[in-house]
């Protein structure tokens, strides 16, 4: 038996492919902490969003804030999933 959250996740995973079978990069509306950017990239790459969040924090600490600019750009440019 599927819960509502798992059913919604499955619907979003099947919506990742358009009619041509091409993945679409979109911000996640369900797996988000700030704007859903890491959740969207995680779904696109097929990895856990927590790993991407940890990587983003680590790279931000060592990259002197450049990843924050990239994150904001993704936030502004990536469409939200439905």
C-alpha cells in the first residue's frame, strides 16, 4: 500500500520524462529545504538529495561562496515542477 507522499513522489518521477523520453531539470516542490534546487538536481542525477546538500555546503566552505551564486542562478532559472 502506497502512502500519499510516496504516491506523489512516484508521480513526479514519471513526470521527469517528457514525451521524447528526455529528462527535464526542475526544482523539486516536495524534496526541498530552501528552494528545491538540490532536490531537483538529485532527482535529475538519480542520487540522494542529502548527498548533494552536504556537497554544496562543503564546496561553499572551500569555494569562498561561489556555489551560492550558482545555487541562486539555478533557483531563478530552473522551473518548479508541478
